C-alpha cells in the first residue's frame, strides 16, 4: 500500500464569512495534523469541514466515505492502518468488506471500517483461490477435506473441485475477492475511541535513523524522539558512533514546525538537529504560530538560519485574523473609521486591491498562518537558496 492513503481538504469559515482551506495527506502524524488545524485557525469547540479530495490506491472506499461527515482523527487512524497493511492483510480487509456488505445491514460507517481494518489478522487468506474450483483444489491438495485423503492421483483428478469449493465456502461463510479467498477465523476487533482533536506529542522532532554497515547491510532503522535531554539510549549512541558504518542517515517523520522537515533531512549535523529540537520545545502555541509564519515568509534553507530566526521572533508581528487581502482592507478601514462607516465604505471598494496596496505599503507577507510583518516596518528578510544543496535524505558519510 502506498504511504499516502488520502488527500483531504480542511475548511473553516471565519467571522467575515470567508472560508480558509488547507490540504493534508493522510496518514499524518500529530504535529502535521495540528499544523493543518492552525492553518484554518481552528479553536477548541470550532467546527470545520473535511472532504477527501484524492484516494491513493484505495478508490474502493469512496462509496463508504463520501456521504456522512467525517472525523479527522478517525479517518487518519483508518489511513494509518491501511498504510501499514501487507498485501495479504489488504486482501483480508477487502474480504471483510464483502462479508459486511453481504449482511445487508445498511451503510458501513467510518467506525466500522476502522473495526474491519483492525481485524485483518482475524482472517485466513488463500491467495491461490479466486473461484470455487481453485478453492476446492487447494483444500483437497492440502488435507482440508479428510474424506478424500489418500486417493490415487488418477482418481483425485476426477473430483469435482468446484463442488468441493462451493461446499467449503458455504460452510465457512468465506468470500472471493479479485486477489484471493478470505474466511474469518476469529471474532473481529473493535478499534478504540479517539479524541476529536490530536494531542501534542512529547517530542518536537521525530527521526527515523538508519545506517549501512559492512557487517550487517540490513540493520533495521531506529526511531528517535527529540530533544534527547541527555537521555540518548545506547542504541542511538551506537548508531551515531559505530566505526564500521559506511553511511548514516535520517528521515524526519514529524516536526513541531513541518516547514523544517526538509532542512532537518538535508542536514549532516546531528547536534544541530538536536539544538533545533530543543529550541522548538521552548515555543508556546502563539510563538509557534509566529515562528511558522516567519519560516513561511523567509524560506530559510539551513538549520543555522532557522535557529537565527527563532531568536528574532520579537522583531515580528503576526495577525492570524488576517488571511486575505480583503481582511487587510477591512482591518485598515476599522482603524480610520467607526465600525458602521467602515462596513458601508467597504461595500463600495475593491477590497482586494486596497488590501494588496496596504500589504505592500507595510511590507507585510501573507502566509497560511496569517499576515506577518516586521515591527519596524522594514522589508522581510529574503534568504537565498544555496547551491549544491544536500540530498533529500539527511546523511553523514563516514570518512
């Protein structure tokens, strides 16, 4: 199964009647989920809409997920379960869906899909059998039909395998899919209840650390939650200091500021990543939104630049309520006119053009997190992208 399962669009209407949108690939880890909610200015108790825009290699689920309102956390949980399934487990999931449909109990809910996804190991899958005849032969050849054991080959080939297969299927309640036969062999599981909103994890950066060695080419990767707080396990130290490693590298699975994931992967300095993770831990929610906006507006390309910007947050102002040039225009009008007059004048203005003009005058930059500008009114810094940038995988080659 592809790593991406769904692409969704989150949307929320603000007080001015404008709708904020953001796209997100599922499954997503906690910080990515929280970042998407921040982009639509979600607050506790707010309603937001969720729509699946793309089904990556799971189009068969569209009839079940296109009607009722969807829970972000439940859909993300389903996506995570689907992304982790082996080919055999995916066949089992398809079989369980077919069995549920055959019961005729109405629409299959998202919660039920999660239950089925949690129950793929409660099934037996015969990939060789896609019809009754193939199932009958498989069962007969593998000793599942005791009454025909020890038959001579000449007699065995005269058996009605299709009839045997149909009787076995009816007795077991199994189903045929395009990829094999599925039969339930134990009670199904129930997926646990979830919070409506994701909870912030303990880590600020989640790495997948791997290495290639001369003595063990297929060393499994190690997940590292950062900052380490001087509690690096012996496993992590072994990976970082192994003298026999030909190559060490990492992948950023999640980050408190998703904009920095690429910088982290491109870095070859583990201590710099650790320093960044420690700085991210110090940010409260409002500072985090400001930092994300500064990063979006400046497009920094190195961890050293990200750390420098982190220490300059007091030089910037973020207006999360201003999401569009029209918002900027209304805000400007309310500064110079009474509210009722501002509303009357707004109805006769090209708000977009006026808002753009004010943004340029104030050297403001529109980001997914709101309008960002310098306190001194100066230009936002532009950080140039360096040549010979590191590859997407962060790596440290041993010399």
